[in-house]
C-alpha cells in the first residue's frame, strides 16, 4: 500500500521524521495524564505484553516497562484517584484488568478478574458521587464497571449483543452514559443512583 506510514511509537520533531522511542512490537493503545510533578506523560500498551510510560516533553521512557499481563495488552485509560495518584487501567487478551500507580510504576492491588474473554476497551470516569470507576468491555460480550477505590467490580456485568471494539463513558449530574461501538453503536443510560 503506497503511502501507508506505520510506526510502533514515535515523537517526531517537525521535519525530522526521527523516531525517538518505541515498543519492540506494535502499540495497541495510548492514554495521557499529568504526573504530580507536572510532567505530561503518555501511557502505551503493546503486543509485547508491557505497559510503558513516556515523558512527552523529553520523549524518554519513565522507568522500566510495567509487566504483569501475560498476553497482548489491548487497552489503556488513565485516571486520578481521590488521593491524587495518577493511575493507568489496562485490559489484556489475558482477560485481566490491571491498575498501575504511575508515580511509583507499581501495580495497585491484584489484577481485577471476571472477564472470560480478551479485554478490548477501557475507559475511566468519576461518578456524580465522586467515585472513580473504570469501565471495561470484553470479547465475552460483557461490559463491567470497576470501583477504583475498592478495587472490585461494581454491580453485575452488563450483557451486550454485539462484539465490542471501543467504549467511552460520560458521567453527568443525573446520569452516566456508556457508549459502546462494535458493528453498531449502543448507548447505555444509567440513572446516577444505579451505579
């Protein structure tokens, strides 16, 4: 395919085309957050089963790759916990959801389990009551809501009719909207007290 540009991960200075950093295999997802010291970082997940943190101002890796997933890491989202800690939430083909403290580059608790298929999508939000949550979608045709303070699933899995490719969440004062994309689009509207 003429003209197709494929890179594993790059930060290019305009006009240079120089790749400054990369995963050894393809990058599957990316999210950004600002660390407590003010540095903006990107968090990438990869086919190499790792999660990596990159300083966006220097294009340098922050610490060593985060390891724990045993198969391709397919999704990543970031959040800031009520105590101010920035975290990454990752989902993998190993069916687990993992939370990583981005200041210490360490896992937060044990992996979250329950999905029986590859976790393909992750999003985070703060609910109207102030609780930070992660929403995950999997090849097991479920969406799950995880309380990031309790490190546990919140409620029952939500069955979906089609294969999920991506999801997004928006918490409003009266409702929480989860939008799912696969062969079609589904919007789930939860009254604020339902989650």
